[in-house]
C-alpha cells in the first residue's frame, strides 16, 4: 500500500509517499480500506517534530479516516461486516491506504453523510464532545467561547454548542472569518482577536457576562486573557498549545471566580476511554449530523500524492472546515 512518512522534522516538504506493508489487525482490531483521511493540527505538530506518536502507535501521521471494513483480527466483539462504511479515530496511521484500528474506536458512518465527507467527523466530534459536554458539562443557556472559529475544531464546536442550546462566542483572525463564524456557522458573537481584546469584547457584547466555558486551542499565549474572560464558576478547557506551553496563571483571579482550568488530550488516551467517547459520539452527535443541525464542513480535498500541498494549505490558515486526503 501507499503511505505517508515524515523524513525528518520540518515543513510540508518532509512528507514522503512511500510503499509500506499492509498492517495486520491484531486482537480486537479491524482492518479498514481507507477512502479519505482528515488533516489535524496534531499531524502538523508531528511533522514539525513537536508531537511524537504515543508508544506503540504507527509513525505514519493521521488521526481519523473513513473507509470500508476489509478484515478482522481475532476477538472483535463489535458487530461489523466486511464492506461496512465506517469512520475511525486513530492514534496514528491514517495517511495510508489501509489501517488497523481497535474496533472500539470505529463507528458506522452517520446517515446522510457520504463516505469522503465522513472523514471530517471522527476526530473533531470526539474532541469537541468529550471536552464541551463530558468534561466541561456545558449546559443550555450558558455562554461558551470558542477559539479558532473556522478551523476543524471550531466549526464543529460552534455547531455542537448551538445544538445544545448554548450562547456561542467565537474568535477569528480576520473580518472575513468573523463574518463566516456568525453568518455561516451560527455564532452569536464573533470577535476579531487581532483588533480587540477578546475578554473585554465578550463582556461588552454579552451584557457584562463572561464565558461559562472556554474551549482553547492556543495554550499559554491566551492563558491570562482566558482566565480574565471566564465568568464565575467558569471552566477553561485547554486542548491545544499553538501559543506555547508555559504561561503565568493568576490564582487569585481564579479563586475569586471559583473557576477551573482543565487540560486534556485525546490521542494518548487508552482504547477503553476512546471507545467510550466514540460510543457517546454515536449516541449524541450522529443524530445531530443526520438531521442537519451539524453540517460537516470540508474546505478542500487533495489526493494522497499531493500531501505536501495539503499541508501547505493547512499551514496557510485560509481554510474553513476540514482538509482531507483522498486515497
């Protein structure tokens, strides 16, 4: 099969398409003929040498795919048949024509979604649902602040939060993306972070109230502003470190607000946890996708042999929604 490897840490030019051995599914695993794979920030960080795969995971990048069941390892208890159309959450290995993955991390494609578009769903759905709902316990009527409004995580988070009855504020870096967040994605408040202090702007546009929940992909760079933006009893959930790993935290401000800061990562979790999250996604998110309240957004697709171009497009930040590789 063909697969993508990282020759050395660096830019998109270090991505190479090579011949590779077809993986053999182990106990509890299924083999998937991959149709499409989603690009994620974690893939970029792995390419740059900042985010190695967990122990035992494939060196091939790629955390989510869509495709068809092609085989079974011993002891698979989940009821799949050969040829079933599925999506999968991976610890790695998605940029390849075939991948072996624990069956617990595999779901059938939601009704009404084509198999290519479905590749845009598993990683963002699992990330957003597990953090907004399972970790932050987002409630109807609460205000949630989403950073990175038009990326894969942001587009899913805005739609899911709206479907849960939250008031949604979002940040983006251009006026065009701010308009997209409001007009196309349904955000109630959208803030251009290059022109305004997002904490002050949020309170001004939200009757003086801060954010009950913040979903943050930036990390250290936004830490103090995020704590400032929190409402009393607010929950800041950090899921990315694009803006660095070390920041200064005003514990006095946190104590005064009775607020919480939580950091989570999906990729290194054990299979059992990932399986529980995927089952929750199937039960809670798939119906919202099937009835149209959540629309999977694909910015652009690239064939596998244009993986360097796909990463250059990702790095540009021009996309709204997900970028996919086609096998």
